[in-house]
C-alpha cells in the first residue's frame, strides 16, 4: 500500500516455483523495486533473512531493481549492517504507519 500511495503499480510475486527473493515487485516509469516483507505477531526484531533473499535471489532476477525489505516491527543490528553493506533499503514500523 505504501508504494501504491507513491504511484507505483504493484504485484505480488508467485510462490510457485519460486518468488525469486521478492514478495512484491513495484514499478513506476522505468523504476523497479523488489520488496521482501517480513511480518511478526510477537514483536520480534527481524534478522537477516529478508536481506539475504534480496541479495541472493532478487538482485539476480531483477538486476536493475532497487532492493527494499519491509517489516511491521524492526530489524535487528545484524540485518541493518548487512542491508547497509548491500545497499538494501529498510522500512520499519514507523515508516509504515507514519510515512
């Protein structure tokens, strides 16, 4: 919804046979964004899984795409460090609810 509000066309990727490291692909003009979502119900900080999926799979499948990991809570320090070193944007709770 966040990217739709910013004018992107978004579609959820297919899980079969694989999502290629991204849950959502957002496009606007010539720009593509590969988005990996991580949700928690128990308020647990998210680890590096989302970033690893983006780096290992989405970066190859969508080489020109901006890589973004989103969570409804927060990412831990390891995830933040890995994201920074691979130019992956992180979107956490505040940005989702107060864009």
